[in-house]
C-alpha cells in the first residue's frame, strides 16, 4: 500500500528552519503499522533534514550554511541572484526517509523533521509518501 499527500509550509526569513514533524506524522494513514515514510520538498532552494529541533542549533545550522556558501560570487547569480540558495539546498538534499513502526515515525528521542529554507520568505510544498502495511 502506498499513499501520497502534501502540505504547505510558510517561511518567514531568507534562511529559516521549520519543524514539520507533526505535519508528516499526521500524513501516515491509520492502517499503516510498518513501512517507510519519504518526505520530499518540491523546490530547488530548500531542503529536508532530520536533526534536533533546538533553537540554538537551528541558529547554528543556518549560520553554518551562510558561512559555508557565500551569498555572492557565483555564476548563477547573473540570472536571479540566488545561487547560494541552490548550493545550500544541494548540500542538504530534497528528501529524507524515516521508518514507520507501530503506526508512528520511528525517530530518535531528539530527532525532528526540518524544512530548511534558503531563499525565503516563501510558501513551500512538502510531499509525504508512505509505503507500508
């Protein structure tokens, strides 16, 4: 059995981190006990990550990407000025897969599913596909 659903996430800053764990958990069908849940952001300047949802770590993560990939000096900037956002999203990746056990996301104690925004503020569409039984 496979199901796909989606939800929208609004971001407030150019670089932002939003916890989407509850949205993803709500997307798991009631009749799925065991399986895999894939979370995918349908954009090239945002990513999905599994990490701790702690405000200082979120700030550190955002700062890390801003330091790692400079805002300017990229060839793609000649088109639309957001090459840094694309490069940061490439490092994070567009998806994560999380096991489903006993009908719930099998995340570790401190793990959350985070949308990382690199070109906001924007509205982002996140797709959740659950395959299970």
